[in-house]
C-alpha cells in the first residue's frame, strides 16, 4: 500500500526509496557450502563407524547423508543422536 502511494506521488526520483532486497535472498541454505560441509562430515562419520566395525551405524549415516541432500541438517542431527546413543549405551 505504501509502495503504491510512493509510486503514484509526484516525488522526484532521487527522493523515492528503492526497494531493498537482501543480497543473500537468492541463495538458499542447501546451496551454500555449509550444507555440503554437513553432508561431507556425515560421510566421514560413516567411514569412521565402518572402520570401528559398526556396519549398521555406518549404513544409517550413509542413508542420513543421502536424505540430507533434500533435508538440510538431517545428517548432522542423526550423527549427533547416534553418538549420544552410543555414549549412553555403555
């Protein structure tokens, strides 16, 4: 509504405010390097679990890394929950 009033008013162009857009508005989190870093760290956790002789945990983390391509942060959450489970299972 305010934008329509500003456009219809006879105000010189140098006084009219320009619409403000955030420079990061076109970049989503899944496209950023942080999302890729989360997937890579989940894959590294899966490799460590496999090296420790825990193939089920490694398979779970591989699946979480695959889902993490669509659901950002999913692999990191699964990795943290798996570590908590393993810590309190002892």
